[in-house]
C-alpha cells in the first residue's frame, strides 16, 4: 500500500467535524513533506500532494471562518 492509499484509508468519515478534516489534511501535508525528504525519486510528486493537502485545509478553514462571520454578524 502506498502513502496515498494509507492516508485515504485514515480519512475521517462523512460525519466528521470541520476541525477533524482540517487536522486530517494537515497530517497528510506533513506526511507528504516527509516523503519528499525521504524519497528523492518521488520528491516532486510528494511536494505537489503536500500543496494540495495544505490548500484543502486552508479552504476548509476559510469556509469555516466565513460561516462564523456570517453567523456572528446576524
């Protein structure tokens, strides 16, 4: 099983909270960063996946902030 499959298998379920999803994507980014360092042959691919995972975490964070701002401005 490769890293991508291992991480996908540990993805939070559909009922997970947003903070769980953010934490998951951050863990994935870290794992891909570590892989980029440990496996030079897959460095560029791992770095690309790390960027994708960081972007996912940031998107969820931004959506959560927008939701909170909308809720608190009422």
